[in-house]
């Protein structure tokens, strides 16, 4: 949407209240007619909706549109994946197969030959430039997921599909008949999940020198309330230490509590607490190669001190760093329809909220704006009346739960009565918004269309972190170079990604949110454990882990520990063990990153207060609803098969799911 018209409006409320209405008006105008004589399936995904909360709200009459689905057809728990992580679950949804078949197990994976970590679901390779600066090969996205998606199968059979924001669908499929806009997994132009910028004239030297998870702090040095800050935008692929920068001019009116921002011929004046319009950027890496991006700003403070949040440098819809839509022109078409929009896959900046670069209110307001934009797009694509299968997925349900569970759990270290009074209901508020989306979608569909609603997993409180690597060290399974005492061995500050491990003495190690690997001969580069001894060691580790108790409460830390046999399928690259935490526990962040902190347990004092990534699968189910009667015992890999069957299409033999349609 063209956001310049909002410059005359003051206050965040008006901006966020009115923008979805205008977006919808623009998107829904001039809609072409299409054929409606074929069966239709619409699948709406809401990442991480917790079934127990849904049950309570249904009983209270707070989710009328989900209740109507339940009455018309089906409602039950949806079996999720081993583990109940979004990359694994949405990959099973897409390929109608268990994790062992598609090969996505965690947010992180390791190269067994050199132990180096990588993203668990895919990567984006930087472009190759010649010595003279000309482009040899463009940047390229790779998805590690194996298997065909059910919408690609439908497309091959002639059905037009519209796939909107499905997590980990990047890069998009090459559909012949339909369109796709990738969701979670689309990085920023730096190749990261998302890197925000925090700008302030009040940072201390210690704050500026500290490493910021998911962000970069930049000082503002005002001269008579005017300053220029160089934004470190894009690492030169020929020498990544050489970062292309772009100047941003900032002028503050402290009495009016406004900030004027200028960059590359664009400007905007933004009130304290409000969001800017989108800015377009062009970064000239060489004379022959440039990278385009977009970003926006939120003014946190503009008075005695100035604090500004700048979003990650996201793909420009018309000149994307890497194509993130099918056809490639579709992302630019959306800009023509309704203006610039958020293109980063991690749509809600949880890192910025964790680092106090965003406030609770600004985070929630932006989440709603993003939800409203996707709702308007989804309704527009439905009203165009030219598809057989449409899938659209919202992820704010997951992100809000991650960040605001602290205000619904009195046992959490970040819980306060004041916070609970103000924010204890925001997860329910997000669910109500999703319910309204379901109602709006159903109004646009004929009564014979199949409507499916799902969440890929549930949620738990995250009160305490457990360091599996420290536990392995204390129990003699992991050794560190130069640290001979297993009772005190730990990695040094700043060490991560399995650095400092003594592989000649290490039998097992952890990397990722719940994965444990054996240091196995013939598989790992410096393997120690013989292949014929692996099963016995796995059984030993599983038994000992299931006996671990919290020294403060005496309660069990794990309610289950899974092995690679539980994944099913082709499990050669699967973790040897997958942790199944009881409610309240997750892997500590240092241990997940391949470090060995001093303590086995640590209190979670962060805003990231709810989680599911390594929870016991048995207690972390998602939800499944449909407007037609269904068989029971639904699994996430069944939904695509159900859609194909309803559309009268063939189900590929490699799909492991079953149709849920009643015969």
C-alpha cells in the first residue's frame, strides 16, 4: 500500500487500525471472474496454536468461526512431528511424509565430517563476482528438504494452486498453473534469518561493544539535533569484511517528539511510538553489481534521548535478491497492487523485542499489521475465483506465544502481576484474530468447498534451560581440550559451534534445539564410537536422561527421549537421540549453539518465554479442524493427501499420509 498518506496521521493506533482497511479495499478491487465449477480446498495454517487454549476459548464462545467448523465437520488434536519444531512439521505438511523421509530435523544441522554447523532447513549462497566486479552467478537459495510438495503434485496434474506464506517453502516451487509466495525461511539480504538495527544517542560503550543476538547497535552522534549514521548493509562476497554501507540522515525535534529520516532521496517524519513508511535501498557492491532492499523504522523514543528501530534489509519485491515467489514477477505484482510489504520470512522480530530494540506494544501492533496484510491478500486471491487449492499460513500465533507466555505463567521468572494484567490475554487476542480470518475466508467460498484449519504444534512454558552438552561432559561422554576435570569442564566465553571439543575422547555431543549425535566411527570425521556399539550407547544415554531430575523441584526434566527409529523413513542423517522435555524445560541457548556452559541448569530470564521445539511430542500436538466429517487420528502428513483426494487427483505413492475423508 502507498503509505505516504499516513504521514499526516499522528499516533500508532490510527496507523495500525486503518491500514488493513485500505489494503483490503485496494486488493479487492477490480477482481476478475473465474470458473467455479471445480472442487476447491482452502487450508489455513496458524503456527503454534496451543490446543488447551483453543479448547478453553471454544468453551467460552470466544472462537465462533472455529466452533462453526467443529459443528460442521471435525475437530481434534493433530499429531505433529519428531521433533515438534516448525521446520520439521511444515516440511511434513508440505511433503506428506515423516521427518525421516524429508530430512529436516532441527533449526541446525552439522556436517559430520568436520562438525561445522549449518541451518537445518536450507541456505542462501552469496553471488559470485569476477575480479572486475561483474556478476558470474547470482545468489541462490537451496532447500534441504527432500520430496515433492503436495501442491507441486497438484500443479503437475493441472490444478491451479495458490500457496501463500507456507513456512520453509523457500525457494518456491516452479508451478506451471499457480502462484506461490514463500514464507518463513526467506532471509534478509545478508543471508541471515533477520538482522535488525538499533540506533540511539544513549548507548554506553559497553552496549556498543557487546554482541547483540539478531541485531546490530549503531550510535547516533547528533550535532544540533542532526546526525548521519552509516548503515552496514551488505558484505561484499569477494571479501566479507568489506561491508557496503549507506548513509541515513536523522533529525530530531525533541519538543514535538518526532524524528525525520532521509536516505537515498526518500524521507519521512515519524512520531514517537509510530512506524515509518517503507524505504527502498540500492547498494552498489561494484560498478556492475547492485543489491536492492527495503526496510522500515519504528521510533521508540524521540525526546531527551532518541531510540530508533530499523527492520532488517529485506528483499525488494520487484528486484529480489533471490526470487521468493512463483512466478518471479508475482512478488512485484503485489507491490503494484497494494504497495511495499514485509518480505522477510521471520515476519515478527522476536530478537529485537528480546534486546529491547522494540517495545511490547510496537511488536504487537506490527504483528497485527502483518496479519491484516496477509488476510487481505488471501481474501483477494480467493475472490479472484481462479484456483482449486489455496494454502495460507500465519505465524504470529507462534511468535506472540514465544514472547508473551511469561505473562500467563506465574512460575516464570519474567512474570509480573502488572505485566499479566496488560499482556496476559494477548495470545488469546491473536487467536481471536485468527478466528475472524477463518470467518472472513468462509464467507468468500461456496458451501461445497473443503476448508481445513491447522496448527503444526502446541506450546509450553519455558522456565528453565538445560545444557545437554554440560550434562554429557559431567557424565563422561564429552571432553574438552585442555579441560581434564569433567566436573568443571566448560567452554570459554564466546566459544560455540562445538569449538574446543576433544573428539578423541568425546562419545556424544549436542547441537540444535534437542538433537544429540554420537561421535561415530566412519560417520563423524574423528569418530570414536564403533558402529556395533552405537545401539548400546544410545540405550544407555536414553535411560540416564530419562532419570534426570531438576535439583530445585525433584521433577523429571524429560518425559520422553526419542531415537532415530522414531523418525521413520531414510534416517541416515538424523540425530541419534531427540530430547522430549517436560513442560517448563528446553535446551539452553548456549548448549543449542554447541557450547558447554558451566551449569547444567539455568533460569530463563528472557522474554522468549514459551516454546515447543524440543518438548515431548506426545504433549505438543497441534489442532485440526475441517468443515466436513473426517476420520480420526489425524497426522500433519495426512492433510495434503486429504486435499488431493478431495480434488480428485492422484496421490503419489511416495506420500506417506492418508486421506481423512470419510467414505
